[in-house]
């Protein structure tokens, strides 16, 4: 029977996503990834390199998935609230993603390299351009720079999943109400980007 390399790589990547989301790049263990994937640990090293390289690959792939699932162009930007809602939906379905970003952020503060920084900067520049175009056509307020709008959307859409412990203290009525949280987010971002300010 022939070895299915692509299937094996997928199993390893899936196991690595869970491991890195739970433990971060420092405490994650390659032997746990191997056990979860049902492969020899040496196979991981031969396909993906060391643990830091593996984390970079995992995060890059997860960022690509988000970008493909929730694109932002000028037409989508014209309803920035709904775009934020779609980002929220992505986080709801992929709860590991925000944890991976937070692990990366903790390490970036320590001076370690940011994964795919140049590629991500180019991707964000395209989104910023889409927001700027929506501003020029009157769909979004020109009073907030487009890069600040984008940062606000990213932060607001993800923070629900980054700090769920705050919800019962700040908004007991929305605690564990994901649909209500989404509705609040969409309303807030629409107000933030409203051209009628």
C-alpha cells in the first residue's frame, strides 16, 4: 500500500493547530502532535522542520483560510458592519484562530519574528485600499482613517472570543448569546463606519 503523503501532512497540520492553540509555540510538544496525528515524530521534522517552523506554517495556513473565507473588497466594505459579522462568524467556527494570534502576539512582544509579516502587510494594504474606496464613494465615514477602521473591525470581531470572561460582568444579557453578540458587533461597527457623521 502506497503512503499517502498529503493525507499525512493534513493529519499533522490538524494536530499541530490544536497543539499550538492550546500550548503556544514554546510549550507545544512535537511528540504530542505526532501521537495525535498517528505518525512518527521524525516525519513531522522531515515535512515541516523544527517546532518554530511548524508554528509559522500552521499560522500562515490559518491566516490564508481566514482571508479566503472572509474577503474584503470595496463592495463588501460598503457594509462594514456585516463584514465584521462575517469575521465574528469565522471566529465562532474556528475558535483556535484567535488563540494562535495571541500566542504569536506574546512572542512578538519578546522580539521574535512575526509570521509572514511582509505578506500580511500586503494583504492588509489591499483591505485598507478597499475601505478607502468605500470612503471615497460615500459608503463609509472619511473621518476615520481606513487603517484605523480595519484595526477596529479586527479587534472588535475577535475580542468576544479572546476575553469571554468579561461578558458576564459587562453584558450579562449577551453572555453566551453568540447571535446577540454578533448583532451588537454589527450595529457597533455600522455606527463606527457610518458616513452620516
